[in-house]
C-alpha cells in the first residue's frame, strides 16, 4: 500500500512538472513568434534571423541572403493582408506520430499554431520549432484571412451549456440519496450516456453527431483562438432516464383488498339475521 502511494505521488509530481514545462514552452513559442514577426514587419531581417534555428541540420545549407529575400516576400504578403499592427495568441501545439512517414513531425521538433489578428481580420501561423534551441525552423500562413467573428453567441451558448453538467450532478445526488441498488452503475450511465452531440463553432457553424458521446458531465469546451473556439453538448440520455426512474420509484399498481368493515350487501353478502 505504501509503495502504491509513493508511485501515485511520483506520478502526480511528474504530471505537475510536465504541465508547468508545457505552459512555459507555450509562452516561449508565442513570444518568439511575436518577436520574429515584428522584426519582419519592421524590415529588420538581420534581427529576424536571430530567432531562426540556422544551426539545425535542416537549415545548415541555407544561404542567409536567399533566406532574407524569402522573408521579405513573406513580410510583404503579411503586411498587405493584415497591416503591421498585430496581436498574437497561441492556439495549440502538436507532435505527429504516424505510420505514414510523410505525416510525422520531424524528430525533436514541435508544431505551434499561433493566431494573429488586426482589428478586423485574423489568420494562423504554422510554426515549426526546434525543441533544443526553441527557435524557428519554418513558418507559413495556414489559410486566407478571415473576418473576426462575433464571440457573443459562442459564449452565450457556452454558458447555457452549463445546464447539462448541473443537471447531471443533480441526478447523481438524487441517485445517491435513493434506495437503488448498485448505484455505481447508475453513476456511470449518467456520466457516459450523453449522446447525441450538438456542436457550435465561433465561426458560426452548427453540427450534429448522432453517435458522438460527451463523457463525464456532458459538455466539452475549447477556446483556442477564433477557429478553435468550439463548444459541444451531449444530450443527457442517462440522466433523463434515471430522472424518469426516480420519479416512478415506489409507485406500484395493486388491486384494492376488502376488509371485514367493507363487507356489505353490494359485495354480495346477505346482512339478514340468521335464524336458528
């Protein structure tokens, strides 16, 4: 038992420290991308090169003058589409491992997706970072400029979606207070049977998935940039079923029985005196 506790504590520490490392790297990726792009927009290409992993084996044959010319073209496209006053936010990072070699992220690299925006439109940088130096190996824009969406409908729906976990918690409490047997099975039904799923994206896209489950309390929320702001709500079938069962618990249908006080002529018994 002591060994199990020690292992659990070690795993907890590893999780906490790995989480802290991920958060620190996330800030590093965003800050590096912002400083790099700001140097580009100011046409300070020599300074921009300081943020690039030119010592990496993937870039060792790169000619600095050729690279500067490419950066100048990239800068012009960016400035023409978005201007030179931008804000930045990290959407997500990823490492891909696939049986198809071409789909894998190169070893010791991380892909970061950084949203950039002016007051009206936004885009997304796909930035490849060297894990050792935390510098940029490659950067490009993933899609055409898009208008910034109105986030009020998204957050309104997200707030309304909190009704689902509140309902599921209420049902779990009612099951706990009930006289039902094997309550853990009922808890699982409430936590797992949240299906089908309705999904709304901040970009104004609704979707419906008949066999997509929302585990635990019935909703999932992602707020990673405008494109990555998505709320999914599972219909709480498990909770609704057990609400119905609890409402009908204890209600039985039985036929009325007769007692001696209810014996009357209407019941087919003669009340006339018995003559002996």
